[in-house]
C-alpha cells in the first residue's frame, strides 16, 4: 500500500460524528492561536505609539487580497484531494497536490512582485498618514516579500485537510505562532546584540516565522513520512490547474468581497461616534470567537463531503451535513443564548463605559440568534466547498454584505433614522436572509455531484 493511500483520516466509513470532531478541533486551536497572536502583535506595536499601529492595519487591507486568493486556492486543493482520496484515485490525488503546489507558488510570487513594485502608490491611494508612511512602507514590503511563503503553507494546509489530517497543520501553526510571539518584542525593541527594529521588527518576525512554516510544510509535502508529492506530480497539468481555479476563484472572490464590505461598513459605523464603534468592535470580536466551532466544523464537513462524494456515497455526504448541523446547534445555541442574556456583562468585561455597555447590550440582544443562523450557513458552505460547487458560497457571501447589510444599514440609519439600532437590525436581517438563501440553494441538490465525476 502506497503512502498516499495510508495518510490522513478515511471519513467514508466509521462514526461520522467522531470523524467531524477529530478534524474540527485542530482547526479551532489554529484559529484561536492566530487570533491571540494578532492581539499580542497589536499590544507590542502599541507600545511604540499610535502611528505604529497604522502599519499592520493598512498592510492587512492590501495583503488580504493575497490571503483571500491563497485561502480559496487552498480550499480548492482540499476539495480535489478529498474527492480523489474518496474515489481511490491516488495517482490523481498526488497530481492534484502537485498542481496545487506549483499554482500557489506561482500566484504568490506574482502577487508579491506586483505588490513590491507598487507599494508606495497603494499607500498613497489608501491615504496613509504622513507620520506613519515610511514605517508602513517598510513593514508592507517585508510582509509582501513573505507572501509566497504564506501561499506554500496554505497549499500544505489545504492538501492535508483534504486527507483528513488537520493535526499536522495545527502543530506547525502552534510552533510558528509561539516563535512569532517570542520574536516580536525581541526584534521590535532589541535586546543585547539584537538591534531595535521598531515597526519593521514585527514584519521581520512574521516573515521569519513564515519561512519556518513553509520549510516544515515543504518537508512534509516533498519528503515526509506520510503523504508526499512525487516529482512527476509537479509536471504542468493544464486540466488540473483549470479545475483548481474553477473551484477556488469563487471562494477567493467571496472572501475578498466580504472583506471590502466590512471595510465600508466600519466607515458607516464610525459616523455614530467612538462609543458605537467600540461596541461594534467588541461585538465583532466576540462573534468571531463564538463562531470558531462553526468555522471548524464547516471545514470538517467539507472534507467529509468531498471524500464521500468522491467515493460515490451521496447519502453519507448528506449524513455529514446533518451531523455537522447538529453539532453546531449543540455548541452554538448555548453560546448565542448566553450572549443574548449577558451581552451587557460581556461588554463591561472589555470596557467600563456606561454608553458603550448600553450599545453592546442592544447589539447582542438584536444579533445573537442571527449569529446562530450564520453558523449553520458555514455548515452549508462546507457542503458546497466539499463538492466543488463553490458559486453559492461566493453569491451568498457577497449578497449578505453588498445586497442586504450595507443597503439596509443605510436605509435604517440614514433614511429612517433608527440610529445605532439600525446597524444591529441590518446585521440580523442579513444573516437570516443569507441563511435562507443558502438553505434553499442547498435543497436544490446540485452539490451532490463531485467535480471529479467528469474525469
């Protein structure tokens, strides 16, 4: 039996609930660790003054286009790998992995090159404050130089997730996040023979950590003890590359469109003053944390759906969706119920300001159960992504922000003058409507056919 047949988790047999939880928990750990690191990064940069925080904020808005593309193409790798594994087509599984590898390196390198050339113009276009321009430019160039490394890790993560192994990527995430947390203060402030690099130090720490992550990923993919890509898998395959793009681009566009929509939405929120902005920021962070189990189970569901559709087990793929929805309900419903009843206390934990606490209470009362509805959307997204029919993910993601939330926000706050409550009701309505559309699209059953069926 080849290494390609043995590696990972076979989700086409055995207890589905156990498989889903086994794949989901490492994804949750990785997500939470990355969130914690972002807070630590902001903490250390904040010690340099408010202008130092401009660099990562502005850079993230630019680099997220690359992140969205990497995530979309990485999920495309997950989809094809899982379906070929389920179908027992192990040679094609290796070929899909190899093509995903060369595709991500090529796209990542091209984006990095364009970004490095046009970085000053992008900063001018974003109206970067003059007192933070030089530091932000240095920070951005370092981060852009590391973009190909980010793509390498995403291809590794996508491949291993498709195999049903999320523990390997989690281990690398844990190691590099911890390394990053140690390097951040060391390179920002200096120590002993290490010179203080200021804002650039945070970027260097991030890039160095990505170097380590990409080296570990390449070692696993090209020479590891489990699944590995053979030299023949790296020969250009136009048909496989096209399939990766067809699955991945809608996901990338959906991610990028959502990010741009939230950027515009924050601009609208800011018009209501710092108290409303603070309440919105707290609510957004709490909602993101509460949603972590749904994100992880959505990814686990995508792998299960992919493997089972590849194997021709349509009923078992449907079982994965049902089990994922039950698990999300069991986990998320108590959490969102808690935010509904204790939103005031949650807000107070972050800040002791009566006005902010009042807005936070209203936000959680109005949006909590719609967040539960959105968590179920993520399960359906897993079905669409796992099958490779990703257009619904893009349409629902884009529609939720651009067709519903932003126009309704403007209607309720500007035309009808509901004040901040209009913001919260627009969030509620957009989540509920997006969930309804996603569910109706799911019921059509288009997702029940794998994208490798036309081979």
